[in-house]
C-alpha cells in the first residue's frame, strides 16, 4: 500500500515511524520507490497492512493517507508484427 503524510510536519516523522513499526513486526517492510517516488508498505495481507497503518497513526502520531501503489511499466511496443495462424482440430 502506498503511504504519504497528510501534512509537511508529518513528513519528518514518517521514515522513523515506519522503521520502528517494521522493527516491532518483522513481517512488514517498506521502501521508497525511486521510479514512482512513493513510499510503499508491504505486509502479509491487505488487512495486515491496514492494521499497521492504524498502529502508525495511533502509536506514533503520524497522519497518513493510503492509496494503491502505481505499477511502473517499462516495456513499450516498438514495431507492429503480423503472424499467420491456422487452427486445426
């Protein structure tokens, strides 16, 4: 799940809070995606990540907004190809 702070004051709290949260729960991981410039939080399931965000807001006092992370597509279609196909039964 992509996580971003609601205000600029919470920006400084986000990184240490996520690190402490991941130390408490080893099944959580987070990283900054260099391509999309989003902070992504990984867990076992979606409900696990939602509970981690809930603990982040209540325990560490950081107000965050969550969203689905964007997938950076790196492949592009360069040429148009044609193929012949015959279906035999």
